[in-house]
C-alpha cells in the first residue's frame, strides 16, 4: 500500500514520466535461519549420528566417512549413505528416538534430490557393478539434484536475446538495491514471517523515496 501510494503521488507530481518498469530481485537474510542447504544437511546428520550413538555406539564403525568438501552434491551423497546404513539395521531403525531425526534428514535430502532405489540382488548380477555397487551392500540408491520447472524455464529464459538485452539495464536498479540494504537496513529481516518482511520492505522503500524527493 505504501509503495502504491508513493508511485501514485510521483505520477501525479510528474516525477515519473517513463512507462518502463525495471524489476530486479535482491536477497535479504532471514532473521533466524541463515544456514545454507549444506549446513542444514550437516546439522541434521550430526543430530542423527548422536541419536544413534546413544543407542548403539558400535554402529559408528559402519558409518561412511564424513564429507569434507564444500560441494552440496557430496554432502547429499554422504547423508544418503548414512541413512542407508541406519535403515539396514532393523533394530535401531525401528526406535522412535532414531526415526524422528532420520525422517528430518530424509526430508532435507528429499528437498534437494530425487532418489532412485535399486534391487540389490539385480545389482549383484549386473555386469557394470564394479565401482557402482559395493561388496556386501544391503541397498543401492542414486540421487539426482532437482531443478524445478520454474528453475528450468528461468535458465532457458536467461539464454534468450530478450533477457540479454534487458540485462544491460540492470545497473539502473542495482545501486538502489544496495542503498536499501546497506543504508536502510534491508539486508537482514527485522522480524520473522513474510508479512513482517513485506512491511519492512515497504517502509524501507518509502523512506528511500522520501529522502530522494
């Protein structure tokens, strides 16, 4: 409402004369959760391991080596292997104190990948099993990073001549985004929830316009 009113007044006073609208997106950090997808996976995997150790610390020897790279795909692969080991242990897997952190980790992995499950008996007879199926493995999965339909469409759009031409005008709004974030506190959300975020955005934009004109 504040933004609409600002534009209405600007048009009425003749400040805005062009009919061209330039739109750009900027990122504002959440007030409470500023973890990356990889950090979320690490945190949930850590809690799952701790829960398992309290029940049966000997399973630590069966767990895969922890991921040491900063690559999200590698972290997903580690989490998947960790879950496979735990699910293969019927007694531990059935305990409520294990299923809760396990399901949380599954949820985090599922938000990043599509996971395919293979018949381990067929894998054992497969001519291409070397380097793919480990000896003695009780399960076999393969995870593929998800790109939503929106992401796929956007990637194609960004390759179009229209996008490349319009991208040349992006600098006109980049400076204003920087001002909003670094001078008017729009870099980090001051409250939780989308409503609070919208109000903060409206007030920041309104303040910039007051200062400008």
